């Protein structure tokens, strides 16, 4: 399966991602736990190998910690690597083996067949549009999942349709640049629907608060934009929301952009009430640099909001 090819375990990530992991814990502590003593359970979507999740922190602050990922084995491996006590382990549940937004298991194999056969872009776009029509019609029910006090996800929105991107990269020589741009435009529409669907799920399963982090800006060797890093570091340091948002539009990550814009637009749609919630600390925006590896960094845009703000 394509996920297994892309998400492989790397023991170096635990140490390399410490700063990123500590930011997640600190924001949840400051913006949620310290503001509401009733939070007892937390659901973590897209847990993966748990390299960005300090399970010691979560099991010491919540009675129930539920990890969710399409790959159950990766979560089990991640839990094992953190060397937790029996008491900490007793608080952890895992739910895996399903797609968060209800995409069919054969969606990527069907898409790959179209590319291999050099199917005209018009027909491939129709394939994607047909799948898009199904997004809103599917009522996603996560097996064995109950509501939790807090629901979080970090870097998940950009992965909801990662298989399409990987396959297009694999077969890009089969199509012209114009055709690929046309296909990219169709996928942006599809990702917008997926992001909204996933945000619906996050909000629905949260009883008290939601924390969602987006790998919104990518600075990498692959994108040939590493010259932007000093500027990005300065903007993050000053929490310059306007300029960071502008930069996101030109250097953003598909899926993450749509997820961030959708969740924050829902909050902004409350009008004057938004500013009241923000001033009371019920809504918060945080930014930090995630050094993914030596050739790639992301700027994380994180939104924290209590359920009442929606």
C-alpha cells in the first residue's frame, strides 16, 4: 500500500523533532489544560509513529489517550519506543485501519491505473470530481470512537490525499506541464472538500476543545526556496499573522492551506463574538518552525479553540 512506502519508521525523528513535539505539548498545556480543569480525555488524529507526540505528557494530563491512524502498526511501534510505565500504557487506546474522511481503499490503485494507461487529463479530472461528490455524501463514523474532551491533529490535513501527489510525481513524465497544472487545480478543489470534512469530524468529536496544527508553509531544497528561511524565522518570532498568511499562499502545502483557512473562517464567521472569545483566551493562534529534516522545514500554523467558539 502506498502509505507503507511513504511512512517508514526512522528512529532519528524522535530526537530531531523534540522542539516541535515540545511546542505541541506547551500549547495544549497553556491554551487548554490550564484553562479548563474538566478535560479528562484526548483523541489524537494521525498519531503515526508518535514522534511528535509526548505520550508521557499526555498520559500524565489525561485519563484517556486515544490514538488514531490509518496504520495501527505504526502507532503500536511508536508507543513501544517511548518506554512508558504500565500505568501510562493503561491509559492509551489505539484505533486504526480506516480513512478519516471515508475514502475507499482502492482510490489510489484506481488512480494509478489511469496514469499508467496515460488516460487523458479530462477523464482523470472526471474521476477526481466523481470522488469529490462522494465526500459530502459519506457519513463517517469512526469505529469504537466516542467523544473526547479534547481532539487534536497536527500535520494531518496535508496527508488526506497524499497518495495522489505521490503517484503524480511518479508518472509526471507522461503529461505536459499544462496538463499537470490542470490536474493540480482539480485536486485543490478535492482537497478543499476533504479539509472541510475532516474539520467537521474533529469538531464533532470534541466536547470541550480542539487543537489543530497545519504544516502550512514548506521551505525545502526540493522547492528551491530555502532563501526564505531567515525571513520566515523572523515572521514566526514576531507572530506576524498577515505576512505569514501571504507567504502561505505562495509557498503553502495543499490540504494544510485549505484546513487552516476553513477552520479559522468558521471562527471568524462569528463576527464580533470572535474577538470576545480571542480576548478571553478561548481562541488562540500559534506559530513555530518544525525542522522536518536537514533539507526541509515547515511553518506550523496552530489553531486552538474551545467548542463553544464554533
